[in-house]
């Protein structure tokens, strides 16, 4: 499978936390990094492109694919429109031809 991605701003090694059974926050992914910039790059699907072999898709659920390659897209082409603010940002990008 080939999917389009963007580099995520929310790196699980540094800024993402999960709540444990006692209600305390713990890091989502362990690592000993002082700065976010030192963490490994992580990628987020942007939903624009999915290239999948039809036979493989019929055999497996999309979440079970293990051989996944990325196609990196810039942030300005990776805007999810889930909220009114997202829509306003996308509209501004179109208006400014960004």
C-alpha cells in the first residue's frame, strides 16, 4: 500500500500522552529526548492518496496492512476540513494561492 502523509506536529515521543488506569498521564511512546527536534520523524496519513492492490484489499482490512510506503505531501496540501476553522484556513490558502 502507498499512502500520502505529512510530517505530524504531535510527536508521540515528546508531546502525546495517554491516561493510565489511575488517571495519570504517561508518555504515549517512550524515549529519552530533551528536545522535540531530536525525536524520530513520525508521519500522519493525510487521506489524499491510497494506492492498494485490489486483491490484497479484498483479503485484508486496511488497518492490517504491514507493507506501507509513504508519499510525502506538504502541509499546505494536507489540510483536514473537520471544523469551521479548518474550512477558513483552507479557504484562505485557496484565496492566497498557497
